[in-house]
C-alpha cells in the first residue's frame, strides 16, 4: 500500500506530503539540510506494515514543497507541522522527528496531546533563534558555543508525561552528547524514557547496518505499544552486536 498524497496551503506556499491513512495518529518529521520526507520512506513503510500508519510532509525549502528555505524559521516549522497534524492526524499523537525537527516535535507537545515522542538525533535551540530566518544571523546564533544551554526544550520536556524514546548516534559531529543527555534527564515526568545509542553511527548515517535499523524499528514499536521494561524510567543503552 502506498501513501496517498495531500496538499495543504500555507501562506504563499503549498505544503506537499502524504498519508497512509486518513486520521492516522503518527506523523514523521524530517530534519534540515537536504532532507525531505523521502528519507524516512522505509521507516514509515515498515511501521505501516506493523499497524502504524503515518503522515509526513516536506517542509518549506525541502522536497516537493520546495521554495526558499530563507522564508522559513523554527517558529514557522512548528506552525507548518501543526497545520499538517490538524489536517491529517488524530490525537493522541505519536511524533517521530529527526534532527532540527526534534526541537519542532518538542514544541508540538505544548500544542497537542502526545502519547509517544520518538526523537532521532534531536537538536534543540536557544529561544533567541526561534523567529530568526534561516540565514546568516540564524547560523551565527546557533553556532555560538553552548547556545543550546538556555533552550526552552528542557523545561518543556520536564512537563511531558508520555513515552519518550531518543535514538542517538554514537559518533555525532552535529549534536553534542550533552544535548542528548539533558533532553533525557529533563523528561523526569515521562511515563517511560529510553535512550538508544546506535553503535558506529553518525548524524547523517544513523543506521549503518540492517540490524541497526531493525533494532531501532522494534524499539519504536515497543514504545508506541506501551510495553515497559521493569526499569522503564532508566536509561537503556542499547547496542546491536
């Protein structure tokens, strides 16, 4: 079964995405750079085969939506994702988000009822960057050493009471390990929280081996089906051997 395309007007743009089911509960959000929703086609297909249909969208400046990335901001990414959720999804949600959209997903927990939050190599940002256009000033702001320390993501996560799964790269040259650790530590009111570190992986190649992908897939499904280990609120450092 192939997902059904949709189009959603957003300002001067038309957001283009697709959904496996009308009114599904899962949305998958891609990262920045050259990423688009197609990067997660296999993950979404695998989840759909296991009874988890999803929606996804190309945000402004990416994929089929296209347009000028300089027209967007972190704030607008949140608004784009929220518009798509209202158009295609039902609450409570499962949010699966990568890199820059990890921060978007965290912000979305303030707007929607979220049962499961799955973050893949997530980034967080200082509030000073939230309304800056994606250009030189934005880049300067987020590249200031330690700029992420005052991110509102951590206080938001402290209020999150769903299930949290963070899938991190062992060798991430984009996201500092301290960011991942602090996201996890902040979620002290979550129903469950797990940190899964993929061995020998990088930010751009999170699943270098087939078994890495399959293990991560199984962990996502387990979390979303709310199966908890006896030590669900402890860190699970999973390595595929």
